[in-house]
């Protein structure tokens, strides 16, 4: 087992600076609030700048397949900044979950390579069609969609993150040959924005193929929309058979859970930074409220939690980049810890802002909702603690 590298490289620091500059300019809290009220699945202009122009959508994709040939470490840096801004973009769902699932298929096949190229260059947005709460580990989750011999899919999947506005849906399904991973393209071939075409759509398009219905749901976190996907004899193409499909889906869920910890880290950092700033400026009894010892202790305790969360998140990202045997343990530790820290940081941010922290105009509620949503995404902390206990052979107390 190699020693994990928890420090940021110069290239990672440069990437962080570029992403943070873009988000500061294009994604301030006022813009996030406005986008949350727009009912659009994501901000297409921001996504185009982040994914296509900066190339972050292809960080996990090898150069030969149209990506940047980077690793999970770089993707983690992007997610830290996206968490810091609660940015309304489908990076986790498309550039991590869907992309990793495709990488688990046979990339020598022309169809798989075409879809990967479209996602890596930002020409298309993808989504792995599983409930957002699906945890990694224990093999691939059972499919709720069935496939006919010709590949047509029928079934329903609830609470799918990123399905609204996605042009490529990766659907686990049970077919005549067993479990498989199928691709459903929701934009008609040749249409603007279709996978493989050069033009990026100005706005997310509604499904333009028969048999596909995306029903938007009302999520707690308005910056990460959820939808129920209804398939009725929807045309699809099989990408992988039973063993490969299960491995690809399992790997995608593991990568998603591990990198979600970096988003939670960025979220917690913003909450602490903003809380410290506010308590320095807010005065009571002729002095800043941040000078009161009780509040100092609360923020100092949160800072200690955040430092530990950074170590856990960086360990998970480094383990995923190295693709070593410690990945399951590192991911379980990161999610079991970082989810709780993000929620605590967001709660403290709301409380220590007092009355203004409870208003719609202040962005604190966006961070609390994202933190609570992330807490159940890809497995709850309790589910990851249970998995960790099994991985390190630590049985629960008897009785």
C-alpha cells in the first residue's frame, strides 16, 4: 500500500485558481439563487464555459478518447470549487458518474468511444440512471428497467440526478442475456447538441425520442435537480454485458462517492469562511460577535473538523487516482466523515448569521440544502460506516 499524497500539486493549484475565477465571475450567490428559481436543469452557459472551454468535463478521460488524461485528484479540485459555489452544473452526474461508467465499458467499441468523446468535450451531458441515494459496494444495484431482445427499454427509475437536460442516459437493465448497461440518447441523431455533433445547445433540450419521459421532481436542493425517468419501449443500445456492466456501475458509484467528499469539503470551507467574516463584521454590545468566547469555540471546533475532512477527502481522491486496493476503505472513511462535517458547517453558518441566515435572499440556505442532499447521496454516513466496519473486519457489538 502506497503512502497517500494529501498535498495539492502546482498544477492542481492552477486548476483551482482558474475554476474559482470563473465561478466568482459567472456564479455568484445572486446568480445561483436566480438559477434555482428558473426551473432549468442547469445553467447551460456556465456549463459550456466550465466543461467545454476549460476542458474539465474530460479530466477523467484519456487523451486518446478526447479527454484531458488527468486523474481523480484534478476532478476533486474542481468539485471542491463547485461545492464552494453550490454551482448549478451537472459535473458530478455527467463528468464523474456517467463518464466513469462509460470508461468501464469497452472503449475500443466505436459507440462507447463516441459517447465518451461527447461527454469529455462537453458536447453532451450524461446521467447514470440510478436513484441518487444508491450507495457503492455490494455489487451493482438491482435494475428496475427491463430490456427486450432488440434493446428497447421499459421501466421507471425515481430520483435520478442529472436526468433532466441529459442527452445520454446510461441505464442498468435486465435483459434476455442478464444484467446490462444500455445507452439511451434523448436527442434525435443530427440535432444540435446531439452526442457527437459539434454544436452545443443554448439550453438543455427536452427528450426528442419516443418512449422517454423525464418527470421533474421537487428536490430539497434546487441546484441539483432530480427527476423520475419513465421508459416505454425506448430505443437503446447495449454497451456492456453482465459482468462488465456490474463492474462499470459499481466503479462509477465508488468514484462518485469518493469525489462527492471533495464537494462536501468545498461547501464546508465556504460556510466557515463566510461565518467568520460575518462574525467579524456583526457587532453587539459595541464589539464584534466573533470576539465572544462561546462563538470562538464553535468556529474553532468547526475548523478542526474541516481540517480532518480535507485529509479524508484528499485521501479518497488520491486513492481513486492510484486505483489501488485501499479505494473502498478510503471512500467509506471520506463519506462517513465529510457528509457530517458539511451538514454541521452549514447549520452553524445559518445559526451564526442569526435572522438573515434564515432568509431566502441570503445564500446560507442553499448550502444547508446541498449539504443535506449530499448527506444521503450515494449512501448515507451510516451506510458507509457499516461498509467500513465490514472492510476492516470490525463487527458490530453483540446484542
